[in-house]
């Protein structure tokens, strides 16, 4: 672990990152940002392997890291990039249109 203490930044896939350890295993460098929830936005820095485990695992222990509904990520990034979300978008993802109107963008 000497490397992580000596260098405050590291290069990964051509980008420079601040040297932060994974918030789950606290061993590997955190190369991924994981959304615990999108509304309100809560982010956790994880290594690739922990990020994969959290998303693929069906064990109840990991439910606290997945506090979002189906389609929230699509709505979050559509809102971030100011894209219109309409009724047909909701039908495509199988989400109830009136489920939680304070989250949706209606133009």
C-alpha cells in the first residue's frame, strides 16, 4: 500500500484521478462512482470489483447501496443533459407515469 500513500494522483485509462481508496473494501483505489440514490443524489467511490459485486449481488446486505427505483438512472441523466422525457419513454421502461411526479421532467 506504499504506492497509495506516496502519490496523491494516479492515471487510469488516460485520465488523472485523485488517489482515493474504495469506500467498501478500503484496499483498492476507487475508480468508479456508484449512485446509492439518484433523488437525492448520493455517490460512493468504489473499486471496479466492489462496484460489480454491489450491482450483481441479490444478497440483502447490499440493498443499502441500491436505494433507487427502476428507471431512476435514465431520468437522472436525461435531466442532467436536459432531454425531454415523455409518456412513451415511461412505457418503454415499464414505469408508471404517475408513480412519483416530483422526479419527472414534463415539457
